[in-house]
């Protein structure tokens, strides 16, 4: 028997409406900024436990974005119902994807160092760090831990949220801009240097988005590996990245091109 629905009946959707991200984003941004200032001041006062000051690889401020996420509640990450065990879902696939993403990120950074040497911008491919073997291990460990500390906030929460609400490309680019501006010291070093640095942060955001494409969870693992691999590779040039505007512009151009290319390929699949 065929039944006909009452056209005047009210239908209630079983799909929950998406909450506006703008309610949580300002809280995240404000807490991250406050935590950044507090962590910088704390490190300057107490010093690093590994003996490095605020100019070394050990940067306590990298954990500020994670504090920003804590302020809005970990259970509201992205969809609002993510459980801790979800971050380890499909672990083998995540491992392969993260490893490939890390190799790509490191290759981009090493390619920049090699291109500078090939074109005569630098006298050598690498600039050895003035660190002992133990100091190098400690610096590398800090880079890895600090990278994941940042990515808990930037890619573990903010970028997936903005991509989901504002669009895949827009969310990645906007997060890259916010991430770049957060590095106050870099973006206040002159227009040319700031523009080049922002090109790098946008490019890395796109690279992370490309390798994390279609991941419901696990974004933070891919992003953390990309971030850490990139910074570790940059250790071949000593602390930091470009020593001047020209070198930073070359780095920004390479990273942005790699990010756009990777993102375009990922979106076509």
C-alpha cells in the first residue's frame, strides 16, 4: 500500500547543524597570543632546561597553540566528537602518509640549500651548527617536540575547521597566513622578508593539507612530521632559515610552489 506524506508535516533532520567556527576561533587566537607572551617571558626568566636561550632551537612558545586548543576543550576538536583513540585510527596508513610527507618536506628544504649553493648564493651546502653531538641530539629532539606542540593547534584544530567551513583552499591559505603572522619576529623584519616568510608558511600549510587530504582524523600527525622534517632539514644551514631577504625569498618561492603543486595534485585525485 502506498502512503502519502502530509505536506504540512514538519521534518526534523537527524544531521546536526554545524556550529559556527567564529565562536571558538577568537578564543583560540586570544589564548594563543596570551600564552605566547607568557611562555616567551617564562623562558627568558627561567632559561631552557637544555641550556638554550630564546635564540636556540628550544622554543617554549611553540606550545602556545596547544594551550589555545585546551582553552576551547579537546573534545570539540574539529567535529566536536573526536575521541583520543580516533587520532590513532588507520595507524598504518597514517604512518606511510606521514613518512612520505616528511620526506617531501625535507627534500624541499634541502633543495633550497642545494640551489643556493649551486647558484653561488652561499659558499657551501651546509653550515655546521656549533653544537656537540649531545647538543645536536637535544636540539633535534626539541624541534620534533616543538613542531608537534604547534601543530596541535594549527593543523590539529584550526586548519581542518577552517577548511571544513570556508573551503579547502581558503582554509589552508588563511591558516598559513595566521601561522606566519604569529611569528612576530619574522614578519617585523621588513616587508620583503615578511612576504617571503609568509609564502613559506602558506606553502607548508598547503603541503600539509595535500598529504592530509580526506583524513577525518590524524591531520596533526601528518602536519607534525612535515613541520619537524622541514625544520630539521633547515639545520643544514644552521639556526633559522634564510640569512637575508634574497635567501628567504628563494625559500618562500620554492616552498609555495611545492605546496601549490602538491595541493593541486591532491585535489584532482
